[in-house]
C-alpha cells in the first residue's frame, strides 16, 4: 500500500496515468462509433460552416448524424480549426488530450498545496473522464478558471485576464469569475488587458469573414441562446426543486438570488486578505456556476468537483469534511459509472438529480464558512494564509 501511495504522489507518474487512461477512454468512444463523437462533430461542423461563410448556429449533419446546436462563440469555432481539419480520429484524440492536460497542469500550479496536489488531481480525474467521453470543453473551462486564480496568486493579473476572457468566449457563465480581480493588486492592468483580450476574441473571426457576416453571427448566437430550451432545468438546483417538490421556480429570479448570496461575503472585504478565504470564495464560485445553471449536465460537474476539492484542502481535514467529500465522490463522480446499477441510475439518481445534491450542500457549507471566517476576530485556522 505504501508503494502505491509513493507511486501516486509522484506527479510525473500521475501525468502518465492521466494521459494513458484518457487515451484508452477516448479510443473506446471512437470504437463505439460516430454517435459517441457528437459534441466533437458539432464543434467541427461549426468550424467548417464558419470558413464556408454559413450560419454556424443552425442544425447541421455529419457522418450521417443530425447534430445539436453549436452554442459557443464564433472565436471558438475559429480556434477549433486545428482539430477540425485533422482526420476525425486524430482531431478527436487531440482535442480531448488538450482538455485533460490543461486541467492537469492548471491544478499543478498551486505549490502551496504541496503534498495534497496528488489527491486533488485524483479527486477530479473521474469527472474529467466523464467530460472527455462527451468531447466537452468543461475540463478546459475548469483549467482556464483555475489558471486565472493561479495567475492572480502569483501576481500576474495580465495573464489572468487572458485566461478568464478566453473562458468567457467558450462559455459565458465564467464571466462571474472576473470578480476575482477585486482581491488582488494590479486592478488597472487587469481591466485594460481584459478589454484588449475581449476585443481580440470578439473580432478574431474577421480573419475569415467580413464585418457584415460577423455581425450576423453574433445576432444568430444571441438569438439561439435566448431561445434554446428555455424550460430546461438541468442537473441543478432548479432540477432538484422540480423533481423533489414539484416546484417550477422561474430560472432568472433564482439565479439572481443565488448570485447575490454568492457575492455577499464581499461585504467583509478585509477577510479576503487571507489566502484561505480567497480560495474558499473561488471554490464557491466554481460550484455556483454549475448548480444554479439550468444547462448543467453530467459532463459539466468536473468544474464543481474542482470546487469541492479546493474547499476540502482549505482547512485541516476532519471527519465531517471527509464525509462530505466522499459523498461528493460517490454521487458526483461515480454515479454515472457502472458502479451504480443501471436501474438505480435511471430510476433514482437521474430523475432526482442526486448528482447535484453533494455540490449543492457543499456550496451552502462554503458560504457558511465564508461568513464565519469573516466574522472571526482572529483568522484562526487559515492554514493557507
């Protein structure tokens, strides 16, 4: 047992495990056929349509499949070109490996976690596999947000601006993470760099299309986002409220109320001089963008699980923290796997959104800890300060 632990604590060994298991999982999905490559094919067709001067936000077909709508920015469609113009198998493999490696190296940027890094890397690995098996960008989203935090902590607000802006042009919900700049020096540099990065990504497609077509694409994108399954509840708080209590809570008021609750610890701004408080807030933010997102699905929970991992290592481990973390591992990471019998998944876990439950509980626990720490006269327990 000691030999296994020593092996896993070596970051180079973990990197090979990340790559090896990921390649096996990716090749398995490839072997299952085009039906299991849908999200990659959606991205690929959007890139082809962008270069062809077509509307990238309409339904498309590829390899005999009717594809869902492309929901990302025109800049993402352009930047996906290196993967789209590879042979399908190579592009599919390369795209997923970029996601996996980005997350691995972003987490590895936190030296103050020291000997805990290997546990955090293993903790999020199962959800990373879930994300890549769906060819999703969620591991990359988590990586960009975590990298931004590392850049802030290392006194590099300009790099943080590029990381957050690029994540925003993948999925808009990461925009809330821009609030992190309030905790760090270099605010003006961050704001200026963010503005420049925003203009860069917004107008990058002009390399391929003219201004009229770009304006059309943005209108089409916003129309699609506004109209796309407005009643969708997702694996989230709205899903829990509906499946458990039959409450069909309006999405916008619920999200605004939860956003207010997320941000209210900022009223105790001085408490964020402690690194632990900043990491707790980041953990809360990572979970919030998923559990209150009406589009949350199984593959997005790699982001929430990263938040749970950061929360766990923000304080000295004890039994109840470990119990909540294990609860999260079981229902967030393992419930989509064959460790849960199919009948249990289909009749209990999925209908009642149990995958979201540990993250929801964890989010409220983190919010409580943020208030508790802010109201303490002495920041005892700030082990990462």
